[in-house]
C-alpha cells in the first residue's frame, strides 16, 4: 500500500501557464522525491499596459512517501 502526500505550490513564468506549472514541478523536485502527479488548481496573470507580463499557477503536487 502506497502512502501519498499532497503539497500546494505557487509558481510563475513570463512564457505561459504550462511553463509556470513546469517550474513548480522542477522546483518541488529539488526537495521532494517520487512525484506522481500535478493538478493545476488555479491560474492567474498580471497585466501591464494591456499585455500579460507574468503567468501564475497554484498547483497541487502528489508524491509517494517512503
């Protein structure tokens, strides 16, 4: 039986939401092992002069606890 844990991570990117989600997983994987999945919980963006300047995501990352 596997025990799974979920953490919530906030990340951003100037490229897009997909890149922001990838940044969240990359950063979390530096200290969390056995990541199983990522759930995109929320998306937002900052706008300056009518253009999106920063994409932000709130993700839930699931990993197996040893």
